């Protein structure tokens, strides 16, 4: 394993997985770079190179046949820049022991990572990323950031006050038959989309989750695959923490 420039890589862990999730891993000493793994045969493989406080790199590999030995040569890591992240409260004070979720745009969910939010530069694979900040007592935020090769990218997120409240939905239960999936959108008091997700009503009804919310009137929108939709509003009166859930009543959208 070598850097994008062909140089030695500091300590790393290399793992090979197949379609069934079987894993073989090996820890590489500093500036060593060489690995030798025995892997399951007959299915496509995925090579992962993981380093501390740096972006993980993935490589797709064709399946191996029984008894086959394959020399991968130099596994060259993608070009990198430096990424500095910091979370701050509305009063400017830093948020300690919290991290952003960061993943490449249009990448699968398993490529999500949590780089340190310590304001220090860390090596990170060049590319465009989605990010999400989910701090319990502040509004969740999300956006995009681009890391350029050989450059420092600094992202500072100023968090707005919020409160974690559990929502129970839908109340009353709509007459929607037996869909396998219900999509929902949560809109903040300005009408902007705040959260989008889905749940399986066959497994969990009423559905319950706990976003961080601000004071004001929020809107919940539900939709099922046949095109039917429901909507409801609810009030968050203050930022006082409470275990009492908000039960969101919804009605058909005409």
C-alpha cells in the first residue's frame, strides 16, 4: 500500500471482505505497506485500507479461484487533501466530543465516517462529501463540502439551539392498507425540509423517533407507494427537555 505519490503509508489496517461479509484483516506497521491475506473464493472482493484519523479507501477486486495467488502490485491510495472540522455553539463556544458524519456524494451508506472535530488538519481523500451534524441539544444540520488534493479545507458549523423530543406518528393511524414502506418528510417552522426518512409499518407502529427541534410549528408529511399522502402539524412550545412524546395527528392530503 502506497500513497497517491507512491510514498510509504503510516500504520494502517487492510481488510478484504466478500459478498457474504466474511472478513480477513491485517495490521500494517508504520511505513511497511505489504500484506498477505487468505480470502474466501468465488465472489467479488472489496479491499479496505483504514488509517487513524484519515479517510478510508475502498478498492473493488474480482473473485479469486481456488488455489489462485494474486499479486496486486502497488495499491495506490487516492489523492488526498487536508480536512479541518469544528463544531461551535451559537455563542461561539466549541462543542466537545462530537463529530460530523461524512460520506462521499452518491456513495453507499457504509462509506460514512466520523472524522475528528478538533479543528486540526487531517489527511482526507479528495472529493465531494455530504456531511451531517447531529448534536442532541442543537438543531441537526447538513450540507456538502469539497476536499481538494493538496489543499486544506476548513469546515466550521455554527449550531442553532434545539431540544431533543420524541415524536410518535401517525396518530390516528391512517387507513393506508398494508404498505411495506412509508416515506416521511419533516419540515421546520420555515417550511424547509429538515429530515427525510422511511419506516416499515408492518414492523413498528406507531413509529417513534427523536429528532432535535426548535421552537415553532413543524409539519410532518407521509406518503406510500400508491401515491396517497397525509400531513399533520405539531407545536414545539419551548426548549425545555422532557420525556413526554409529541403525538402527531395526520389527515389525508387532498
